C-alpha cells in the first residue's frame, strides 16, 4: 500500500508538514497535488457521499481505505509507522499535543494576512492585517517561540529534539515553522537565533539532514509564495 | 486513578467539551477549576520545568502521570476508555478528524470577538469584530454547519449520530456548538433547525439524555458568559 497525500497544488501550505515527514522517513508516497488531475481527484474524494464523512478541507491522507484529515491527525497516525514518534500511547498523545500547538500557531500566522475573512483579498483587509500582524509579532511569537525554546531546553535527553532522544515529526514541523517565519517576516526574525538558540540549532540541524537537504534542493519542494500560509507582505513585517 | 481536568475557572470555554464527555459517560472526574486553589494548582503544573513539556495552554487532562493538552487530544484519549469512541484505530482517527474540524470552528467563533488580538478588549477591536462576525455568519457558519449536516445525513447507521451506530464525543461537542451559537448569535441562528434538521435533532436529543439533562440543570454547568468562547454581543449578531 502506498500512502497518498491530497492537497492543493502550487503551494507548500499545511500539506508541507506532512511532506517533510514522508521525505525524512524515506517513505514512498504519492503527492496527488503533483499530478495533472490531482485537484480533480481530491475534489472527487471530498464530494463523496458515503460514510465515514469526507474531509472538511485538505490536506488529508489516504492509507488504503482509511481517509485521515487534519495535519496533526495525519502525523499522529504516521509517526509511529515511519519512525518519527514514540510507540507508546502516552508519548504519542504528548507529541500530538505539541503538534496541535503548532497547528494553532499556523492558524494565527494565516490570520495575520486574513484577519477578517478568507473570502476577501489581502488588499481589502490590509489595515486589520497590519494591526493583527503587529500584535502577533509583539505578543504571540514570543509566547510560542519561548514555549518551544523552553521545551527543547528542558528535554532530559538534550535540546537537540523536542521530545525524547530522537527526531520526531514535531522537530520537522518546528523546522518548517522557522523556515516559514523567516520567509514571511525577515525583519522580525532578524536576531531570533540569539533569543531562541535551541530553536535556531534545531532549524539548522534539520536542514542539514541528508534526506531533508536533498528534498529541499529538489523540485519537489515548492518555493514559498503568497498563496500559502507564510506570505511575505513587507507592510506586515517589523523589526522586533 | 481519578481523571483531573485543568482549566480556567468561571467559564465554560474549551474545557466544557471535555466536561460533557465526562458527564455523559458518568465517569468520576476532578474538575480542578472548581476548587478554591484550582487556578494556582493549574499554573503550578504549567510552570513545571520537567520533561515532557508542560502544556502551552489549558485545558489539559491529568491521567496518573500523563498530562494531555488540547481538547481534541484529550477526547481522543478518553473516548475509547469511556465508551464514547470506536475502539479501532482507523475509527478513532476519523472521529478525531471531525473533532479537529470543530476545534477550527471554535477558534473562528473566538476570533469573531477578538479578530485583532487577545490582548485587546473587545471594545478596542469592535469595528474589525463586526466585519469578521459578518463574514463568519455569511460564509463560514453555512460551510461548517452544511458539512456536519451532510455528515449526519450520510451516516449509514442513520442521522442520529455523526459516526457509526452510537453516541460519540463528537455528537456531544456538536451539541455544545449549537448551544453556544444559539447563545452568542440568537438572531443569526433563528430558523437554523429548518436549514439543518439533523443537527437540530442531534442538539435536542443530546439535551434530553438523562445524564446530560441532569448536568445541564446542576450548578456544575456554568452559564454562558462574556468570558468564554461563545459571547453574546448584539452588535455582532445579524439575521441570516
């Protein structure tokens, strides 16, 4: 059975957190968005009228007959199967809790450029976006980054990983979060390595892992762009 | 071992989704927020510097030594233990996916009254709140409610439950969502039963379950108020 990832084409978006896990694990997966008829295949599955319910939104994973929506849910399912999560139930729920905190952060990043409505253009909600992005950079980023930095520093196995002695999917997601924040908010992120040294080291270490490095250089890695979660709008970016 | 639920005192908030599962299952649990020193006990656990990391935010569950944060994560852990979720792994992930869609909806409800920043008062972001609430009621509520209505209608076991033949924690969360929306947006919700009949029937059926009915009448059920997720600000509420 080959895992199938369904997502929008042309952007990293939320799907990228799942791609990173597949790429690092060296697991063969079908990235349906890359196929010419990928979006159509995805929409067909989403319009399906059989039980259990079709997903509310992409991304979702198809593993045989099982369809699993939501990034954190997908990673919780895949993690122990591909060597990126503890095997014990308690550890899986603790790791999942960390991933759900990343999910919340990602939603807040998205809302910096769409604070009023996903149906409106950025240009039509730019004033609210400026206010939301300023509050996000001033209050929320330090709160989330401070939390993850402490979690790394307090790991009894050392600050190279967020949980336990080995790499997990949360470490990969933290890499993506740093990468995305540096793309979207280069001014605000200047100097972040001094403030969050363990996060910055994790970011560098993941980037240098052989499979990840190969993936990041490949054409499979879509460049950041202004269709994704992390968008670079200079008017939203401030020095800290 | 008695389960311990940690949350802010004086509001339903996100903790209520967990309380409903405990109450319906008839499981003895300690609601730490009800104790005079409850908030202090919660903050002590959150400031803990040992691995695994303390939760980013309440609510969280303590089950023996295990601490599980995030509502959907807690419910995924509890569900099969208290008879409110399938036992098989695939079914658990499908149910969890539905709960995570509810999580997203809850975050959007919250942002109708706080679209710019949780650090600002409602009064200081009221214009943005009006715009966001209008878009939420016009676009997002029909999208989410339509999704859950279809999921109920398409259940092969009948529209009384969202997944499979019996009550799950997602049915309880959908009840809470209807209840909260009727409190926060009474004008917008007028006539919702005609548009979403299966959701409305589920709402009524859950309210009449003996244990839930007893809970809702008890002093353990905190009334909705303007500290929670679902807040009634008349200026945000519009007829559909």
